[in-house]
């Protein structure tokens, strides 16, 4: 697991969260043309390990031909979260974080760490799928296609 240190991040809620980091893993090798990128964000309470079922030789996301980046959502315990944020943002003081906040950080990660401007696929399940929708809505010129698995466009009240 690696970390992308984003510094202080101004969130959609209006709060500036200090010293934000996004934990992520990669699978495969980035092509010289940087045109084989898949971004596969995690779901709520999920980590990059939960996404590995689709990744592997001969699987849907084959690292022999794709460069797969799996960023962990903010607040999942590995990226900046209530459990590791500095006071006064720790615990119940953690600010509201939106899918748009997560996707903006993921786009920065791809651009700043890998010099990637366009993704072949934004993919996710559950809240990871909602992030894939946000990729398409926020960056339509940067996303070739999306795949959403069990990701309603709107979170149901029972999942709050």
C-alpha cells in the first residue's frame, strides 16, 4: 500500500481538512502511452483488499494488460479518517466528505503521481460505483467508460 499526500484539502462542505492522504494500491504496469488505466475506488467500509476479487491474470481486470489503481475512500480507516485525523477532526469531529471530494482526490492522485489525464475505465461497486458515476459526471472528457456494480445513483436511507 502506498500513500498520496494531498496536503490541506478544501472539501465540498466548506471545511479544509489538513494533511489529507489517500491510501492506494496499483496492479499491473502503466503503458508508455498511459492509456491502460482503470480506477477502481473502494466501497463504504471497504479497503483495497475487498476489490481484489476482480483483479488477476485472466480475470476481468487483468494486470498483464491493465494498470489498475485502487484508491481507498476517505473515512475508510486507511486514507484520512476519523480514526487518524488530527484534532479537532478526529472521531465525531470528522467533516462531511462527499463522493465528489473523493473523486477529485483520485483525479489528483492519477495526475500528480502517474501523469495520467484519462482513464479507460472508472469502476466500482456500491459506494465505489457511486464514485464511478461521479468520475463520469465530473470528468466526462477524462473517462472513456464506467462500470457500476450494485451502485444506486442515490444512497438509500437505510445505508446512512
